[in-house]
C-alpha cells in the first residue's frame, strides 16, 4: 500500500447508498476482510475515510452499503441519503432483515483508536488523527450479524465522529424487493 496523504474531508459531504445488485465502480479498498457464514459472504472494506460493505447470500445479488464523500452511480431504486446537516439517519428493509442507524457526534478531545476489526489511520489534520474502523459480531446462534463503523473527521474545532450500526438477519435469504 502506498503512503496515505492528508486530505481534508468534510462529513457534510457524506452520502449513504444502499442497494442490491452489481458492485459500485470507481471504489478501491485500502483494507478489506471477508467472512462466510452458511450461505452468506460478507465483505467489509475501508475506502478512504469511508466504508463499503457487501453481503451476498448464495447466488443472489449482493446487498451493498456505502458511506462515502463521493458521488456514486447507483441503481434507480437505491436508497440514498445526504448528510448536509449531520443529522442521524435510520434505514430498514421492508422485512426488517437489514437495519442501519447513523449518528454524528462532535468531540473536542482526540478519539480513541479501537484495537479490533479493520482499521486505517490517516495522517493528522489540524493536529488530530483521522481514522476509519469497522468491527463486527456474529450472534452465537448465527441468526444475525451486526457491524459498527466509526469514521473520525478532524475539524479546526475538534473532530466529528460518524458512527454507523448495521444488523443483517442471516437465518433466511434477503428479500430483494425490500429496498
């Protein structure tokens, strides 16, 4: 991996995209990890100060969750949300097999760097460390998987920490028409 450069990103430019189907173009992963649970394959990716997670059941089209400061060409039926006002956002499929919650927090003290899961540290901006972190947990009975992402965006007055928490039911295949 080449050396990362410090790039100021404003969390107000974040956009959420959720859809079933082909993988997004123009996204490359800095770090990734895949795991298989029964007929499911879940791949966690850190793409800059953003994330891209895909979950695929057997041969069904994968579900993609992308939170990025980028414009993506997503299918017409994709769920899209812009965070210009940094307000929390929730999303759930019609069958509630997949749920997501995103929240924002302003913090003046440096964010602590997690030790588990996937992590990419970026060069400091405004003398603060920026990082993206993804951690996951599979239920003991393998009925669902939950993952949590944390994105730290340094600002002149502190940091804005963006946290997402997602949950995917693994007990049955996804209902594709539910987005």
